[in-house]
C-alpha cells in the first residue's frame, strides 16, 4: 500500500497542470455519461479560449455534466466527436461543431480504436484502493479499449464515484497523471409512472416469462415495465444500462439471476445511471458487475441467455415495421445505442423476444407515433426484418413472421383510435392494405 500511495503522490497534479499538457491537434476521449472527465476537458476549453490552441477533438458519449466545452466560441479550437447524442451535444451536432459517427454500441470501442485513435484518455474514477486500483465506476463501457489505445491516461479521482466490480478497474501503474475533482455524479431522477405507461407495462409483463433475463432501456416505459414485473419469479438482468428500477427488482427478490446460463447470480451491465441511492447500492456490491460494452452488448453473448427479453423505445414506426429511434425527421436526437445489439441478441436467444414499447402518440396526442411512412429524413434504426413486438397502450403487435399487409393491420390496431381511419386511408394509398 505504501508503494501505491507514494506513486499516487508522485503522479498527483492539479486539473490545470494536466490540462496544460494537451497540445494543439490532439484527439482526447472520455468515457460515457457518469464516468466522463469533467475538470480536465473544461480546463482545456478555458485554455483554448485564452491561448493559441487549435484542433483539439474530444470524443464522448451521452455527455451530461460538462458545460464549457460546448461553447460555440470554441469552434476550430475544441470540437467534438460522438456516437450517441445528449442534450449537451444535440445543438453542436446540428451546428456542425460535433461530428456524429453512426455505430452500434458494441462496436464503438472498435471505432475509437481503429478509426478515431485517441491520443489521450481521461476519465472520472473512484478513489484508489489499497492495492493501487481505481474503479472505472458507472461508465465501464469503452474504457478498457481506450486505456489500451491512448498514449496518455489521466484520471480525475472523485470521492462520489462508487467502486463497482467486474472488468472495471485501472491500476495506478497504468496512469500517467492524477488529479482530484470531487463533484456529485449526474443523476436520473425517478419520474412517477403515468397511467398510460402503466397499461403499456402490463402488456409487456404478459410477454415476460418467469426465469427470463431482461434488458431495460431508459425512460418512463421501461420503468413502468419493471414495476409490472413484481409477480414474476427468478428473473435475471443482463443490460446495457443499470437503472434505479433494477435496485427495486433485486431488493424485492424478483431478480436473483439464479437461472441465467452465464454470470449466474450476478446482474451484468456496461454502465449505470440513477440516483445517489442507486450509486450507494452499487458501491462494493458483488452482485452487480460492469463489463466492457464490446462484451455486454455483443449479440452472441446476449443470445447465450435463454428467454432473453429486451425492452426499448422509439420515436416513430411506419406500417412496414421500420423503427426510427434516433432522429426527429432530420433533427438528431440520440443514436442507435444498444437497441439493435439487444434486438439481434434476443433473436439469437432460445425463447427470446424483443419489444419496442411506445405511447401511441407524442406532443399531447397531436402526433401519431405510428405512421404509414416515416417522416422525411428519419433514420431507420431497427429494420423491418429484425423488428419483433411493438407495444402501445392499445395492445401488442407481433410483427416477426407477418406479411406487409398483416403488419400494417396489426400496427393500425394498436395505433391511437384518432389516427386509425387516416392510417387505413394512407395504407391503401401506398398499396399495402
Ligand atoms: N414526433 C415528434 N416528436 C416526438 C415523437 C414523434 N414521433 N416521438 C417523440 N417525440 C418527442 C417527445 O415529445 C419528446 O419531446 P420533448 O423532449 O420536447 O418532450 C422527445 O421527442 C423525446 O421523446 P420521449 O418519448 O420522451 O423519449 P424517451 O426519453 O422515451 O426516449 C428514445 C425515446 C427513442 C429517444 C430513446 O429510447 C432512445 O434514444 N433510443 C435509442 C437507443 C436505445 O434504444 N438504446 C437501448 C438501450 S438503453
């Protein structure tokens, strides 16, 4: 311990001292969401505004807590690359200050390693343990690949970061410099479940057998789905993102992971986002392990589980069953994330099902989320060949194995009643009904 402590003192610098090491024409990469570095990139952005620093590229995913680095005045000095947008990056993507690289989440480590090739990796980590290890905490995701790829590794030690088990550690001997930057982690507040989401949750529960392994996406509907699973037995979790509702499923005994074919007894994820209560639950909890996304989201790994059920959402679906989850027309909103990884994984699983669950309308009932054709400019995230179940508050449409005419009918049946007549008219016009 004394050796690692001494090494820690030797490598310890201020945030500004580390930021000073970054030169023009450098590619830097940060982990996803709650593990992103904050102090160092913000200090580089400060420098870039005052000094003659140009062409720094910052790679991030679902950036949440950084602010200054998105300043439009940094264009040309400090620009961005991402594969998954957040509220922070959406405007930068539209303004062409952030390049967007479309990629399945399980392939993003390869994109960083083989195409983008970052020189610097910086990340928020937990305090060091007595053996010299920092936990990569709630954003393991692409970290191990970036540690291997980058020439310099800088870590921001944050006392708020939980120590999480799995392939989730970096040793001090691998780190080039350390700074301390203690700020609360980003939180996803738990929203009350709406009556509509409750109905959708109940339809989803009917599709989930006992002993299933589940993946839940982000948002109100996956939370409602979790809340409707309390009558189930022996569920397992293998998911991209560990969320607050999973704590309740574990603590109530519904999830015990005993029937999983791999990682028996453990809940597996690649990142985690929730509240402080969840981060406290994850701290040193040997029942939850985080692994790199190229493993967790690999469809072959997902497919090793029997009865794998994936539950995700989308922005719009057309009557062919094409699913858009990334854009609002031409406007970028998020990214494919792990949606297709899990849809393909569930398709490989014995007894597996993938579910896309949506409220039938958006914007207070003004817009149908089921349309004859996708809005112009929309990106097809999940193709009609892969889509399986669609669920709305009006029921369940099983699309896999159905003809184009049968799909159109099944989708119209679960669209909002106010739009069904128009949908029938449009479907006839485009000759699919
Ligand atoms: N037309 C117009 N606006 C629409 C719309 C539509 N068809 N569908 C949604 N919107 C608007 C909503 O009104 C909302 O606007 P607001 O922010 O002004 O209120 C916004 O788009 C977001 O919609 P919402 O339904 O609240 O989104 P969500 O938080 O449930 O997320 C996805 C839905 C599809 C964006 C999200 O699930 C996603 O990014 N999926 C891709 C990644 C993925 O599935 N990963 C899986 C593993 S986590």
